[in-house]
């Protein structure tokens, strides 16, 4: 079974919660395109202990770039994938330099009738053609890649770079929160502030601010805590299950303005 992270895994878990049963023909679940959080993975394995889960990392333009993503968002890559710095040079392992995940080999030729986007995404370095995924990452000393988040949705709050994916994973570890999308909204002092749209378990009580901050405190730095939250009946996602960050931002801005 191919799925897109929690967006597709949660309904499967909920169906198994409501009607537990063995699924002997379901051997492997492969997830890519969005985060599959540890708590959802654990719930799947509790129902299906023999299940093998492959959590992959990739993009439409390049296919899968890596696999074995863990709860700290580290993944293993082969020789076709690297992390390139601003000068399109491979990031030195253990240097802490933030670069972009890039892949060579079987990649797209470009975007249809969009030469500017094609030039930004598909680059050549030292005679090799690479596709830049737009995903920011560092490289550990052992060669594993640490995924930080999409550069295009990175929040800049008081000069600090905050990746929504990290905050979303922390939020969804709360037992009352079934889904979360994090976005940056305008702030007169900090430029942007972290805000979150939450979908709660219908059987759970509301989550107060103090309770939420206490839960998040050991998981993320204080400056990454959401300063505004909004609970909705259902979070909007694309047909493929990916978060709709434009919808989330518009929703949070309306709430911040009292709408």
C-alpha cells in the first residue's frame, strides 16, 4: 500500500480501532510526500505487528531520494542524492551547513512551458545535472541527511528560522491532536510568528495553552512554540494528502484579525 504520511495513515488506524481485524495480505506500507509521525506508525504496528513500513523521502520531480526516515527526520541516501550548498558544492558531513537536497540520474527534463522555474530547479555543477528539491537539510558525520523542512515555507521569526514540519510533528504527538498544520503569520515585532491550525480527536477535551506548551517544552525550543492556535473541524489538504499551507495561513490570519 502506498500512502502519503499521516493524512492517509490516520484514517486507516481509525478504521482498525473501530473494527480490529488481521490483514494477512497487507505486508508493506510505503509512505512518502508528507510526514508519517512515530505515534501513528506505532498505532499501525500495534494492530499489524508483522507490517513492514518504508518511510521514504522524495519529490515529484525526482522520485524517492532516500528512505528509513526516523523520528528525528534523518534518512539514508545513495550516490544519486546529496545536499548542495549555495555554491552548488556538496555539504561537508558534520559541518552543520544547511543546504538543499538534490538528486541526479533519472530526473525530469523540466517544467512544461516554464523555463524560469526549470532554470531554478534543474542546475548543473561540475558537469552533473541536479534537481534541487527545495528541501533544506544538513549532513551528519555518518553521511545521513537530516531533513529540516521546505525552504519555501520556512518561518522567519526575529531572525530565527523555524521549519513548520518540526513543530507539526511535535504537535501531533499530543494524544488529543489528530492533525496539525503550522504557518508563519505577520507580527509587528518579530516579522512573523508561529501559528497552528489544529484538528482534535472528537472524543478528546479541548487542549489549553498551558497544557499544550507543557507538552511541547521537551520537544522543541521555546521560540518555536505556536503563539496562536485555531481549532477546526477538519484540516484542508491537497487531494494527495499534502498540507495546504496557503489555506492554513489565510485561516490563521483571519483568526489573528478577529475574523
